[in-house]
């Protein structure tokens, strides 16, 4: 039997066999479920945006350090935050193998809004850090606003 002897398949049947039949439309229940899911996601995003904007943020910048001897390191850093908020910063000193040889939490008090060129948002700080061996670097590990969730 040659190809001329075979009955020709109609084009729509051939396409349906190759790619599958027509997709059925989304049901009313399916549309409703998608609408509820989108609404829930929208409400969750709105809640996240409103709470994240209300929380105070704080950032820091390492300025430098000075290792006085094997037991004492001094670190200079800047903290940028809301002038009316208190903050805490964890500073650490490390040895040549990046092991922590000194650690301290520094209290950053609220400051006046008239200080500095940025309205008192950025303040400079210096603290001494006791170390258990010679430090080769000192950095701010993190800063945070205590009781920011209350």
C-alpha cells in the first residue's frame, strides 16, 4: 500500500493527535479559587510592607581600628539610625586565622536631631575591646534597635 492509497487524515484530527485536544475553559470554582489566592497574597504583601516600613533600621560603617597590645584593641565606627532611637552594636576583634579573640556589645544612645549635617542620623563611636590574644582586625559584626518589635 502506498501513501496514495492511504486515506488522508483531516488537518484538525491530525493536529489533535499530535498536540492534544482543545483545552477546556477554567470552571467558575477554579476562577474563584484563583481570585481568593491572589487576594490572600495581596493582603500578605500589604501587611509585610506596612510592618517593615514601621520598624526602625540601623546601619553601620567600620572606620578603623588600632591594636594597642595583645590585650587591647580600639575600634572606630559610624552608626546611622533614627536619632530618637537607642541601638546596640556587636563589635569583634579577630586574629590572623579569623578566630574571634574579643567581643563586646556597645550601647548607642539616642542623640539630638540638631547634631551633624544629616540631622543627627549618623554618629561616630569609638570603643576599646579587651582581647585574649593579638588582634589583627576589628569590625562591627551587627547593629540593631533593641525592642524594635514592641
